[in-house]
């Protein structure tokens, strides 16, 4: 399904007067509002192909109907999101769930929808039908070299698919680890993993990046072989210039100071990509900004501070991706909410007066530092984000238009009520 331009224009026309009033109110207080709006327009968040269907838990999955049945329909769904908000102009694919049968056709379809291919994701955390060796006891860490070889070859195959589609990065997330003390020799597991990653690294094209994603626990519950940012950074440093750490917001132990992690990784030039989601307890994969919006703001504050310190382009220097799963919401509505939360938080962090904050820090003026951060966080920037959308032809209220156009009802009619998208 596509949303016609005229529908977006009509929708915007209806909301324009009220929007203009709110926008003028906040714009009066923003220094160089056009520059800020351009940053918002440029900022694009990649949508993962596995988040377009209902996720579920190990207990149950309650499908919602109209889910994409193949890669073409996944691209159409993200194209629809992008038409509504013009901030989700990229797709992140997962192999083997999304192997393109005809790469040039898939590439053309994505281009028609205004989408680029962001990081490719490999999968050695599941066994696939017909696979020779099992990953039950790990993949790149495995004690058997044949299993490690199979995992390496799979990653190289993912790179090949990515090259055909025009992607420029590979994300490696390993579920490798152990469930019980004594199961694993930590040093051997690390060395095997490093050697396997090195073989994949050798196969990377010159202009590609490799993102090494870490996760504290689950599915392994005693140790994880890429368990935290320190371990990921060790691998990335040993691998070389094209290897970076990827931060997934849900992959830390409780109460970790993620903003500090982000700041130091940027300082080291080793932050490569980002997976947005939110959580209350663990890797909950909830809608971005739904549980801890202030934490997200503090992270964006460090991202901007750290990127500006190095003269990095906010939109293009890092891989920005959502990694979420939807159990009770319409996946597309959830993704619209997530992208909106990211844009709102980015806009708030852009409002922080950096010169005043640096002065407060240098003077040990703790109170002023807090005031400056909270002043930005408590500003309702939604009219700025909406104005950025309006200026590039997107909808003032993407979620409202999604509902009034009855998008889900149309997708159910087209695709059926029992479709199941491949993915988590
Ligand atoms: Mn992730």
C-alpha cells in the first residue's frame, strides 16, 4: 500500500493553522532555527526488517494481521513509514531471513521507496534447515573448528548479499557464551571468537565497517563472549580500523551509565552504530522513549557533544538503527512512535547550550549544569520535529494519518489476517 502525496498535503492543510501557531511560539526562542531544522531533516533512522511483524515472547505470539510476507512487502512497509515521516529512509536486513532472490530488483524497489540499505545482520544464533553444524554451544567461539568455519562463511555470504544491495556495513551479534560455570574456558572462547572475526574482517570491502554488538546476557545466562562494551572494544581494537563497537540500548546490565559508555567510545573513535529501543528490566525491546526518555536524552546529549568535538556529521557518521520487537502494538504504529521519540530527543539535545554547559562544568557549577540539561529536556520540541517533516513533504501527524487512512485494515485486506513475517 502507498500513501498518495495529495493525501499528505490534505492532511497537512487541515492541521497547518494550529501547527503554525505552536511552531512560531517555540521558533522564537531557538537560535538559528533553520539550521536546526536541516539537521532534523537530514537525520535518518534505519528500520530493521525483523520489526515489521509481531515479535512475541518464548511463551506466546499474538499476530496482528497484514504482516509482510516477503522482502518486497517489508520494503513497501518501510517505504510507507518513510512517506509518512521522511525520517526512516533506510532498511537493515537480516540474513537468512531476507535473502534477496533478485538483488537488482530489490535494490530498485528500495530506491523507488526512497530507501538505502543500512547494516546487514548475520545470524549464527539459530540453526537453519539443512545446516551442517549446530550452534547449540556457540558459533565463532565453538570448540570445533568446523563450526567456527561455518559461522565465518555465513558472515562472508552476508557481506556478499550486502555488496549486491549497496550496503556498507556488517553487524555481528553473537549469542555465544555459556549457561553454567565451568562450561567454557573464557580465554579460549575469546581467542576463537577473535580469530573467526578476523577471518570475516579480511573479507570486508575497503569502504565497509564491521559493527561488533555486545549483550550482557540472554540466551546464555552465565557468560557472554561479547558481553559488554569493554569486550567489544577489545575485539574492535584488535581487528582494525574498520571495526567498531555497536551499542544496543537494551544490552546492558541494569542501571549501566550508557551515556558515559557512548562518550568514551566516541572519544576513542570506536563507536560505529546504535540500536535504539527501551527497556524496564532487560533486553525488553520496547518502543524507543517509552520507559526512560531522560536517559535517552542524556545519551543524545553525549552523542552530539562527542560528535561535534570530532567534527563528525550527525546524520552520516554513525549507523542509526532501531532494534525493537512488538508484542501488543501494531508494528508500524510502534515504529512511527519510535522514530518520533528519536527525532524529539535529538531535537532536545540540539537545544542544549553547549558553551554555557562547558562553562558550568569548568566552574564546578553543578546546579547550572543540571538546569541547562533539564531546560532542553523539558522543552516541547514536537512542533520543530513536525515542521522539519512538513518541509520535506511528510505528514504533520504521521500516526494520525496512518490511522485515518486505515493503513492496517488495507494491509490485512491485501495480505490476509494470518500472515507471519520472518524475524524475531
Ligand atoms: Mn541489537
